[in-house]
């Protein structure tokens, strides 16, 4: 009877209608990536280098963050989308699946999980805008043609694929509140610089896979640890403060190394050249030169001003009307007196001629 109704056999699985099915245990501990799978991801098995995979994860998570800001999503939804993206590509390879399509699907799924749903069309338009902005092309919404219909269908299918590969285990625990709570325990919650820098490191660490390898509490301790080192703020070390929260020094150093390495990833030379010669940087340089000239510290030569004007196309200026400034009262009185004297001198010959 128990076998017919379904019985749980520990270690074996579940018996339903006389058939044995494997058991599934979904907890936050099982969502963490085993250490042996870190260096043998499916992408590396298909010949993708570790640095290329790291750059792809960084770039796609940056696009998810930018798209979430344009869509008006809360930070929790963007963080959930980035973690789901990392989880999926530890199950599948970058070689087999389009990273941008999966990024759109993860953002669409995360907006539903955090109860801030967005339309698929809005997600497609935002990623289309970001792609055009990166390529300095004409920006505009996607046309409702066959390409749009195919793209929308791919995003919907990718969302289902993500749910299937993750086993519908999409719960994510974020360390936002944990950081504030830990700083309150350390009596450092009034130090706004330490709090803000820890928060920034935590948001930047979403571009790496540390949330798949360590718990949220350990990541929060690592962000505080790195921020205190950067700001040179002493924390209790007898005993070490992070032992109170169940973290080890080796884990903190490993997470800090991943975050610091994120800032050392260099982009391609073409991108560096594009950023160096971008109109925004030229406009900022021109505004700085104008500010220096306005403050009277240094006057630019005419050739330098023409060179700055040649770099940034200025909008057409309106031609000023030649209006006379308002004179002073004394000046107005003398002007009227001279005009009346000229009129009298002009009348005298006429009167003599009449006589």
C-alpha cells in the first residue's frame, strides 16, 4: 500500500506505483558549485579558454545590469538574473548556446521571480539599444518583422531551457542585508565609506562565479574584508572577526582575488581606441578647458581652441541681434541735449532763407 501511494526510501529514491524514481533534494547547499567542477566547465570541455569564458561572463553580466537599469528593475532582480546566468553556463557551454539570448531569458525570468515582470518586447528593445550603442549605430526600436518574431521565440525557448537545466531551483539568497547586519555587529554601520565600498564590491562580484562557489554570508564577509583593507580600517583580529560569521581566511582571500582580478580584465585594443576617441571624452576635455579658461588660471591659444572645436561638432549658434545696451541716465540726458542742438542749428538757415 505504501508502495502504491508512494514511499520515500532514504538514499534510494521514491517508489511510485511500484517503480523506483531517483530522489531530488533542492536546498541552498546543493546550489553551490563543487570545487572539482570549477576548472572543468562545459565551455572549457569544448575548447574555450578560461580567460575567454571569464570575459564572456563579465560582458554578459554587465549587459544584464545595464538592461535592468534601463528597464527600471530593482537591484535584487538584476542580481538574480546574473546568478541564474552563471548557473546555466556551468550546465551548458557557451559554444552551444547564444550568450546574449540566454542573458535576455535570465533577465526576463528574474523579473518574474522578483515580482517585477517586464514584457519580452521591452527586454528585446533594451538589448537592441545596448547593442547599437556599443557599435555607434543608429538607435531605434526593433521592427516588427520576421526577425523580431524569431528573436522573441528564441528568448521564450531559452527561458524554458534555463528552467529545465536548473531543475526549477531558481531561489537565490543575496548578501545585501547580510552586509548591513554584519557591519552593525562590528559597530561600523556609521562608517558610510566602508558600507558603500562593501556594497559596490558585492555588486561587482556578481559578474564572477563566487556566488556559485560560496555562500552569501562568506561573500559578505569577503566584501567587508576587502573594503577594510582598501580603506585601511582595522577590524578585530584577536580572534579574527570573520570566524564569528563562519568564514575562513582562505575563502576570503580567494573571493577578494576574484573581485580584484575582475578589474584587471583588459578589453580589446579596438575598444580601447574607440573609448579613447569617443565624442564623450572629447566633450569632457573641451568642457574642462573652458572651465580652466573661465576661472582665469590658464588661457588657451586660438589654435588650441580651434582644435577642440574641430574635435566636437558644436550645435548651430543663433545670430545675435545688434542691440544697443541700455545707457545710463546721465548719458541719455546728454544725448538728448546734443540732438536738440543739432535740430536747432538745422532750423536756423531755413528761417533766414524764408525772410
